[in-house]
């Protein structure tokens, strides 16, 4: 019997980044341009949204143009951002499609700030 190898749909590598907040002399959070830190790297499916998919996504999160599916993990937050092939994506919404804690769909928009 020959083994059939199934190609995973999670074939893209994405990085999850979170701001490394430091406090100033008055105890307020400092925010510099370069203070993002990668805290996790995951295999994902990255999908550009178009047509009907984009309209559905925009009902949940304005400016959503990319859907990234990853296996479920509890650390993802909407204040994080994702990196993929040198591009930076701002998280608009995180959805557990069937509430099974098996997968997350993350709706994103590309961060176009310099």
C-alpha cells in the first residue's frame, strides 16, 4: 500500500509581533517606531480577499483585505500585528470560525505606514 502524502494548506510562515512596552520616568508606556517584538512564528494559510469574501470580511472589520488562517493558539490578540514575506499586517479581527479552538481566522489589513 502506498502512502498518500497530503499537502497542508498551512504552508506560509507568519510572525506574530507585539509591542514591547517600556515605561518612561512618569510610569507611562513609551511607544517608539521600532519597539515591535516577534513572540511567535506559526504556519498559516494566507489568502488575499476579493469580491464577495471581502464584502463579508468588511462587515466584521473595516479595511480587511487579507485572511490568515492558523491553528488555534491562545496568545493571539487584536493589538498584535503579523509579518509575512517582509509585509506587515494590522490585525482587524480574530475569529474562531466554529468555536472549536482548532483554528483561527485572522482578518488583516496591510499596514502602509512608513
